[in-house]
C-alpha cells in the first residue's frame, strides 16, 4: 500500500477519534500524519495558556486560525498525508482525495476527552461544549462555515458503534478501493 500520493482528511468534533484514526491510517498506508489539533495544543503549550484561553483569543483574531490553516494546506500540497482537524476537510478543500467525518455521541466524546486530558468528566464536558460553541461562532464569523454542514464529506462514521479495529477496517477498505480505482485510471476521476 506504500507509494500512495493521496491526501486524506479526517474531521469531526472533539473526542471523536480524529488523531487516533489519522495516525493509524497514515501508518497503514505509509503516509505522513499532520494534526491541526496538535498544532493548536502546541501553541497553547508555547504560550503557557489553556486550550480554552487560546480558543477565546482565536475568537477575537483570525490570524491564529490562519496560521493553522496555512500549515494544513501546505501539508496537503506535499501530498501523501493524512490530515486531522476539526476543519481539515474544509481547509484542504479540493486538494483532498478523500474527506472523512467521524462522530460519536456527546457522552462518549466527553469521556474520551476527559481520559485524554486527565480531567473529571464534568470539567471535560463544560470545557468541550464551551469550546465547541466558541468554535461554531468563530468558524461562522471568519469562514462562513457551519460545523453542522457535512455535505463535503465522502465517508461518515460513528466511532462508537464498532470497536476501533473494525472502524479502521472500514476506513482502510474505503481508502484502498479509492486508491485502486484511481490507479486503474477510472474515468470518474
């Protein structure tokens, strides 16, 4: 499966598994992995502030998002990459070969965020929902993008329905079928 020049985006709300799935898919297909969320958290760490604080700051100025967006687009232009991020599918646009959207029930997402960030459930719930509300407003204001508009995605998957490995199998089969078809020179590409 190595040698694919695909650009795959994996989007979804916080706690849906974007980075977990992106890392595994990148490894499986010999692609690079780039994460908008990891870059956002890196900026927080460098500035010594919380994700919530940077989210508030980003709501007032678009240059923080633009920095992440520019990096995301630059990674896509290099090809052979899986990019995960809340807006990855939107930001990469036509540079993406496949756009995947992951979802999960709020309770499950928040439990995952709580484990990842080592927070009590209620604190993770408050922070996650507050952040998502701020992001919805910010993305609407700066980009005219509604996070509920899923029309751009090629594959949508509820990561809570099946175990991780089963979900990965579905995604891998989808990507492999696309890659095989593209290699064969299908007229639909």
